[in-house]
C-alpha cells in the first residue's frame, strides 16, 4: 500500500513538500514562532544543519502520516480520487509543514540573521495557509511554497527548500 500510495496520492504532496522542503509556517501573526529578541547561540551553519535535520525527519513523517490518514479514512491509495488527495493535502501536508517550520523557528535565529529567518518562516506560513485553504491547487500542481523554497535555498538550506 505504501509504495502505491507514494506513487499516486503523495505525488500531490511531493510537489509542495519537495519544493519547500521543510515547509511550514510559524504563525507570524502570533509572535511566538520566532523570538527575534533572543537570537540563538547557534551559528548559521549549525542552524542550517539542525533545520535540515528537522526537514528530513518531517518529510519522512509526512509519508507515514499520509498513509495512516488514508488507512483510517478508507482512502483507496492505489487510485485516490481528487477529493481524497485534497483531503490528505489539507489534513496532513499543511499541518505538517507548519510543525516543521515551528520547530525550525524554535531553534532561534543565529545572531544577525533574525530578519532572514523571519522572512523564511513567514513565507512558509503563508504557503501553509494557502495549502490548507486551497488544497486543490496543490493537487493540480501549484506550489504555494515556491517563495519559501527560494528563500530557504538562498539562505543555505539543502533539505529545507531543496528540490
């Protein structure tokens, strides 16, 4: 089931996930996703390394969560309908991307990197909201995380934002 599921239903997820890598969005309106007043003691290289680890672990967890969701909800993983794909995108992908982003934000930006990190987290947040609001767009191949991916790659992430 997992292999077929990966090939069909996860294809929609991968478009957004791989493009953004670590997706997510700390809710930039709440103010608790990044604490720009308290930079971490991590160097930029350490921050990127730890962030990429979060993304790699999160990417693997998404497949597992999607398979569990499909099983629990009776989704035909060999031939999921568009509506079923949209449901997985909305219920699994969007929240997973938010969690990854929040974990990265919780690392705290390196000294002097606060603005760049906040910009990435905010872009991922906007993308995750779009995923949850319009999962059909992801299923149809749109990438609400393109801006976040571009920013993450430019910052130096390999897994987060990697394609």
